[in-house]
């Protein structure tokens, strides 16, 4: 069996096993799995409004997934996507509320770029520390998540507003909201950001697969010492990878800031999008197209799950368990790979 | 052999999942029974639903209280849980508020509650789009004709808690543990400090915010620091974070049963959280709780709306007079319980007849102190 086919098969089997396990759990706990899954489906695709919401949720998931996947390809584990997303969110809103009279053609790109820059800066710190002092990026990024959360809360409360818990809405000229999408999806919050997210997926694919720089980044991911021996600058590539990863994460924040919400509010905890991005990247096999597909699945599950308790009585917690099981099976892909190999060997005999 | 191991692993995963799933589902099944079948003419019934904030419907606090109110409404009207009676939807993140509110609108509920100030922007937006749908929001004001806003005078309940704390303390050091610095909690803090000041001007109130409503470990750390600096009474207005305060108080009591460690709960009567069993006898570290009767308000507003008197575009404020806030019974173990109860009654009367206006912000607290 070709390795490419196996790579596609593993996530599919993982999702299937997750759903199967979910079915059994629902049966044992006394819920009707058919009603449960049809409620999940209806809640995600049963109505044009829900399709709009799924795409809305899909947008930041793509970017968060790309951020994690990009760093992964260079051998770095960026757990700081959450923090980079939060600073990107704040930067976009800050630009969005600070200027009033700018034309949209300048204001909107400026806000989006500010988010990318803020995320990139937040990614630069762990990249730099890793390159210069070999500080492990996992530790630095986890800590920077908390720094981001509390610093942005403080800025929202004390700098942008006067002790309020949320900023005013961003100016119309910086908003990604689209009355057109709203009218065709019955007031869902679907916004133009989806185009940015898809464009970023193409950029990532092109950058990694078609350019010299991308080759270097991947080479560093495979083997730092060999890359160094081959004359590549490992440190530069580590920093660059974290910066680009952070920029993607910052853009994910811009999607929430300028599209979904239109404001930034003081957060008591993380949004979770950045952490879900890790699962999305894992399920998507760290490739651009894989991330897009995995993000769609996660977006659908997330939105559809909200409908399950109301329509079928299945509690939200169970949906969380099913999602967790899917991730579990993806993470234990070795078991599935081992099975596939065993079965295909048997076939040969 | 290896195959069998995989089978074992798979069944373990399934078993664990099933157990967890059963845990989550338990409460619901119970609720689904009960009043079913009593509802006469379902089509004419006035159906009500609510969207919780990220705390979830079993947060032992705010959201849970609102759901109790909805259940009480359903019981009174003979409705059952579900689409043609009353129901709730939980939000996992801030992004879910709008989706959930829209889903309930689509299910044709007659009245939809948004629980908590976090829901304000979402309700404001959707109420503008779905102008035929009636909404209600707790703890925030949305100025639209199809939205009823419910506010509470939390400061009045907190004031009574402050009176209690001021009289119960022996070290003259009192703690306040806040969730996040938002207007609702500011009302709690201002009222509490004013209450302490009224009965015990010498007491020193230490204020600390945990910056989260769902971090029990942060609450425990703050409580630990306060107790070790000599504080003997801590009042929390921090939702789930406050559970850490109770854990810390219980632990200290267990270590040294003689020591006076007290906590004061919030929103609903949290007495059950304070029970410590030492050598076979039950003690309780919770003096009382500052009640915020979200349940009464939710039920009250639902009944009004069902009678055709939906207060759209209005702000209804629930205070001591309206039974919207109050104080839970005082702990029996307190030596000066009678004195405290008398004082609390005295101040209750003063607040009700307008003799005292409890400050609801830092600015008002300053002028209150000046008097």
C-alpha cells in the first residue's frame, strides 16, 4: 500500500472509530445514537443559517491549524497559538477602533496586517529564545499564552477603554462583516475572512512545497544537524518558522476580532481556538489541504454539537467525549498504521 | 496476543467514555420525567428557554439559579422540559451565544433569556434582526423594544454580608475575593465594604481579584494568603473561583478545629459547600451567603410575559424590597449569632425604608464613607 494512501486513510479511520465509539457510548448511556447524530448533522448543515455558522467557525480553525502545522513542519511545537491569537485579536480591534475616517481599502488591510504582525511578534519571542539560547519553545509558548491573556485584558480595561469590560465595536471600515453573506445565510455571522483563511492555506502550501526557503524550513524540521552541515542557517529558519506560524495565529485572531465579534472583551480564560488548532493540525497531517478538511470537520462538530442537547437530549459532554476520542485515535495513529500494515501483509500472503 | 491487547485498550477507552457520559447525562434524565404529561394544551403554552454563559447550567451559582427559576415556572404552568415547554442551551465559548440564541429563536420559543452580562452584544444584535422575538437579559441593559433587562441590587445583599462579616471577625481583618473587575462585582465590593464600615469601622478589608470566574485553584491560593495574614472572614463574589475559598477554609478547619476561619458564599445558599466533619461532628465554615435570586427574577418575568405583560424595553431592578436579593440564614456555630441576626434585621429595615442607600460603585462608596 502506498504511504500516501495510508496517510489519508489514518485520519479517516480515526474519525470513523471516534464516531463508532460515540455510538456505543450513546447506546450504553441510554440515548438514541441515530437521533443524536441527526441532531448533530441538522445543527451543522440542516439550515442555511447553520452552514453560515459552520463556515464562520471553520475560518479561525483553518488559520490556527495552519499556524500549528507550519511550526510542526520545521520541527517546532507551537502551543502558543492561543496567545498569538489573542494578541492578534487585540491588535486588529485596536486599529479598528482607533481610526474613524480611513477608507475601507486602507483601514481593513491595516487592521488585518496589525493582527498578523502582533501574532508574529508573539511568535518571534519563543523562536528567538529557541534559536539563541535553546530554550524549549513549548515552555516559552505556554507561559506567553498567560502573558498574552492578562496583558490584553489589562490593555482593554485601562488603555483602550476606561475601566469597561469590552471595547467599542470596530469602525465599519475595518469590519469583515458582510451584509451580503448575512442576507443569504439568514443573519449568520459568516464574513469575508473565509477568503483570507483559504488564501493562507494556499500560501502555506506554496511556501513550504515550492520555494527554496520552504525546502530549508522542512529540512530543518527533518534534521537540524544535517541542515546545518548542508550550509543552511538553522537559527534563522527556526525564528522564521515561529514568526510565520505566529502571523497565521494572529490572523486567526483578526477573524474573531473583525468578523465574528467586532470587538474585544476581557477574557476570564482562553478561547480554546488555539488549542483546537493543535488537534486540527494533527488530524490534517500538518499539510495545508489536510488542515482545511480537518478544520471543516471540527467547525461542523463544534456548531452541530450545540444542537444535540436541545434536539435529542444528548448532553454536550458526550459530544466533547466523541471529539476527544477522535483526537485520541489520531494521536495513536501508530496503532492504526500497525493494523493496516498487518492486514495488507496478510493480503500478500 | 497483540490483537487482544488492542481489544482490551479499545474496551477500556469505551468503558471510560461510557462512565463519563453517564455522569454528564444523569441530571437531564431526571428533569425529563417529572412534570411530563400534565401540560394540557401545549400549543397555547407560553414556552421559555435560556442560554447559559460559559459557566454551564450546573455552575452551583448564577446559571443554575436561572435554570431553577425556569423549572419553577414550568412547574407552575404544568409544562415539561423540551421544545414545547422550557429548555436551556449551554455555551462552550463566547462565540456560541449568538448561535444558541438564534437556534432557540428558530425553535419558536416565546421568550428567550440570555444569562449574564457577557450575552449583551449578542442579544443586542439578534434582537435587532429578529424583531418579532422577545428576549430578556440578566445583569445587563439592552435598550430595544423586544428586550427586557433584569438588573439586581447586589450591593444590598453584599451590604448585609458586610454587616455579618464586620460583627463576626475577631482579628478585625476581613477579605473580599472578587471574580473579575466588572460592574456587577464592583457593586458587590462596594456594598460589602460599606456594610463592614457601618458596624465595624476599625476593620481592615483586603480586596483581591482572581481575574477569572472558573479558577478554583486561584481562589484557593488567594484565600490561603489572606487567611495566613490574619484574615478570619472572607466573602467571595467569584462564581466557581470561590469554590477554592471553601476548600481552603475547610482544610484549615480540619487542621486546627479551634481556629476561627469563616467564609461567606454568594448568589445561592452555599451552606452545603462548607461542611467539615471533625471527629464525627459536623462543622460548617460558611457563615451565610449573599443571595442573588436570579431564579425568582427569571420566574417572575416569565409569568409576567405569559400573562401578556412582557416588559419590553424596560429595565426591571430587583432589590431587597422585591425579594430579588437577600441573606441566607446565619450559621449556628457563631457565638454572637443572635447579635448578628438582630443587626442584619435592623439594616434590612433601614435599606427597605430608604434610610440607607447602599453604594453600588466606588464613587458612591466614597461619598458613603464620608457620611
